[in-house]
């Protein structure tokens, strides 16, 4: 079905995925498959500006970043029309042979990808019905008077109906399969560099951390509605501290107030907010016995480096975002009719979070530590 996309072989490929860290990690298996299928092509990630660091870490799969400046109404990054038009002009100068929408169901993003001016495009659509053109709205879009697509435009054959029921990782591998790209495994990965290890050594020396003798607690998440209450994270951390574990609380610089609130309630807790980069955080996690966290980017980091984790899912779509290895990364949640939620602050009492008891999370954490034969660190 995807054979026509590869003849002639594309030399310049754009992949549109303008999302945050966890979303990007879930796309790595698809990027790995794509690189293996067309190793000679130059693959450009079109992503948010922060993703320059992602490209640098995943040079094996992507060659460069074309920063996406956002768009009016774009959920991940609101942007202005002049910057968006400048972006499109730059994209068209690249003369992409193929642009792949690896971002979502396509309601908004298919229009953006069609405007890139690529010879061929592919991705997801909400529905692909015989005798209909799912791209008809794109005919209205123009850049400098040039239609978004014409006779060379998108064919429904290059698009897959959005698989609502699949896990995020498997969705994008399903698209690759639809396009004739063989899978190279569904496992996540996160390369850890020598610099990352050196930063870990510096942090561990400063705080006297012993590999395998500490657990990590990560109470943050981008949306406040996705955060299990800080007091409950602290209760779990305090209990594990009484079991003999050192407790390390992690977070970004912007989460310093939250990590301080948790660390203040846990005996001898070490607050590392703002002290780690992505790579040194990954190195830190590999040296920990366990991670307890929200369903957010760090849970995918743990999955990528194979660190056991207990994940609390407040508001998120569990089916979509849970790690594939449920034995190593159990996800705990309380079902509510308003899940999934995109509110920053829950307007109805945060029942999804409050329905997950401290005893349940602590029991799961202790069970996982016991299974590894390390009931306590002492």
C-alpha cells in the first residue's frame, strides 16, 4: 500500500511531530524503523524548538531539526501567522520528497503537513471512506498564492485511519507498517552519553548517593490535573525511608516548589530539582532501585532505560500512554467518566487522583522491591 511512497526513493524526508518529551520518546520505534528502511535519506524532524536536544541525542535516526513556531490555536504552542508563514517558506525551500504526519489524528496537523510543499505526504486521518476525499479542506490553504496541494497531492492510500484503540507506541508502528516500513522492535531507547555519566557522578558524589540504595520520586507533570497530590507522594516516600531507603525527589527547575514540598515531608530526602539534565536524569534512574511518578515524560524515560517504575495516571488516557511492559511499569489509576482530561486544573474535585490511595501505591512499590530481592537498602 505504501510502495508508491518509496519509488523513486525519497532523499529528503520531513517528519512532523511537534510535541513534548514523552510524546517524542514514544515515537522513537517508528523513527528507528524509518531510518532502517531508508538509511540513505536525510530525515528532518519538524518539532518544537526544545527538540534540538532530542535530535542531538538521536542522531542515529534523525539528521536535523526544523523548528515549528506554532500556530493560532495549536495546543502545544500558540504561534503567530507571520512566523508560521516564514516557517512554511523555509520548509518549501527544503524541497522535501516525503512528509510524514507522525503527530496525531490529523484534524489540524494534516493541513500543516500539506502546506510543507512535499511531493508526497502520509500520516493519519480520522476516517478514510471509499469515494471520499479526507483532504478536501486543504484545497483552501495557500502560501504566497500557491495551493497547498494539487495534482501531486495527498492520496488516501498514504494515510491510515487513526487507530484509537492502540497504545501510542504501536499507533506509529502501525502507520509504518501501513506505509510498507518493517518494524525494528517496539522497545523505547534513550542513549546515555559520557557527559551524562559524568554529570551523574558529580551529583552522586555531592549527595553521597549509592547505586541501588535509593528510590526516586518525581511528583511533577506539565498539567496540574495530571499530578497525584504532593502529600501522597510524601507519604509514600516517608514509608520507604522508614524501610531503610534513601529517597531522591526529582523535577525540573520550574517544579522546585513542588519537589521542595515533597522533600520537606520525607526524612533526609534529597531534592534534585533543577540539578539534572535529561541525560543525567536517565543515568540517575538507572542507578536507582525504583521510580514512583505520574504518567508523564519521566515514566517514558524509565521505560526507555529499563528502570522499574510505579506510575500513577491522573486524568490521562491509560490505554494510550501506559508503558508496554506492564510487569516492569505497573500503572495505577481510578476510573472516572471524564477521563481523559486536558484541563490544567481539575474543575470537578480531582477524583481520578484522589481515588488512588497511598496504601495502593506503597504496596505496589514494596512488592516490586521485594521481587528484586531488595526489601530495604540497609
